[in-house]
């Protein structure tokens, strides 16, 4: 058996394989409620053999949405809509995860296929944004610096969202501390210039994330896996480095997180990062080495052989793929075939005749 298709146990949950669907926003919700598009979109990856499917970023408060069309988990109607999707994922033999998020200064923006760009004004259905400091993302409106009371309210919102997520049936909770959104904004000195206990040193800038790890762990109990998605580098002068993030990843592990999901960048528009096959794997490997915790790699991983090599090299413990699953929702089945896995144990019985026909 390949490593890619060997099981992985994290706390009380066992993943049937290590090829997982990364969270990808669909910008198709209404008032934060997911719908039939999300149902078909996510369930198809379970039919396609993915071991874990992490839903798109789900905002913990309305003003935490990236766009007016983002999904949420701040009320019970949203919880119940997610529950129907989770039932379908489980029925197809996969596990379901949710990414809890707050977009911070990158909230209230136009969705990618809207034909518009930049911030959505209040008059057009947008809202005022909040961040650690009143520093705007290039081209967006300036946020308001959060007060200590507003930070405390945000912590409560993450706790409540974690409870709804567990009640909906999600198997895995992921905190979104990447791609320039609120938790990443607190971590980076480029966006966090506070002089109180939430800013300054790396330890202070990590304070909110660590508090959320502890709060969510307390809320979901000892048995549920808790992941953190990081941007391993800001790819800009004076920003976060992989060494910084590796230290923070170790702290999150000590606080109760189980796995670091390692991406990069997204904090500033002037980032400079070379993109190519597996371009973020080295960051995952370094964070795994320093933190001593489980790590997942992501970023232009497009074949079973490439994914298997990453695991065999000890650079990561699991693989997330995003766009490759959009191109081919059955990527996991294809990867299994590429690696010579027994199709009878991986392919849905409804599809197995297609494998047999292809191999004749």
C-alpha cells in the first residue's frame, strides 16, 4: 500500500487515505447559507475517493465574510444547511471538515466572477471592516482597528461556530490563519502594528490564534481533530518568515492543535513568490521539522506519484489539493490507479466497471 492511500489516525478520527480536498470558496451562498451548488460540489469529491473534504471558509460572523456571497456558520439555519451536505459526504465514505474564518481587512469585497473588484461599499451591500490595525490591504477600504472588547467578542464567535460545526456533524475543525485574513493579519508585523498585548512580539501577535486554539479545543472536546491553516511566508520584506510560522505552529500544537495545513502568502498585494509544482512543500517540511506536529502540504500537487513522493520524503503527513480536484473531482481515484492500488478497496462499486474497462 502506498503512503498516500494508507490510513491516518488523528485523535478519535481515522482518515481512510491522505489525499484531501482543500477549502475553496464558491461565492454562491445567500446570507451565509449554503445550497444545492455546495451540496453537489462537495459530495462529488467523496464519490471521487477523497479521504477528507474541507468546506470553504465559513465566516463566524456576518462581517467576517470575504464577500456578500460567502458561506457562514454564525446561526442555526446555516448549521442545518451544512448538516445535509455532511450526511451526503459521510454516505459516500469520506470525512467532512469546516474551515472557520474571519476575513478581517479583506472582507466585504466583490467575488471573483462578479465583474467588479475591490471593496463592496456599504450602499451596495457591503460593510465596514475590522483588523488588528487600521492598515488597508492595497486597493481596499481602510479597516477599523479592533478594540480589546471586539477581540473578545470574536473569540466568542469562533467558540459558538465550533459548537455549531460539531452539532452539524463535521469531523474536523480548521482555523483559517492564512491568506491575509484576520488571524494572519494578527500574526504578521506588516498588518499588526498594535502596541498592546495583541501586538509587538511574535508571542503577542500569536496570542489571538493561540487563544482560539484553546477555546475551540475546549468546545469540541478531546476527540475531534483541530487543524490550523497557515501562510508560511508573507513573501514580502519585513513580513512573516517560515521560521516565524514554524515557531507559532509549535505553540498551536502545544495549545491543542493537531495538524498544520501549510500554504503561503496572501497578506499583501506586493508579495513576490515563485509558483510551480509543489512550490509550498519545502515550507511544510520545515514547519513539520520544527513543530514536531503533523503537517499537510498543498500547492500545485497534480498526480498520485508527486503526492506519494512528498509523503515518502517525510515532507508532510497528508496532501491537500484544490484546483486539481476542481479539474478532476475523481482525482483521488485517478491517483490510486496511478499508484497501482487495488481499485476494489477504493473505487465506489457503482464506478468500478469504468476502471475495469479502462484497464482492458
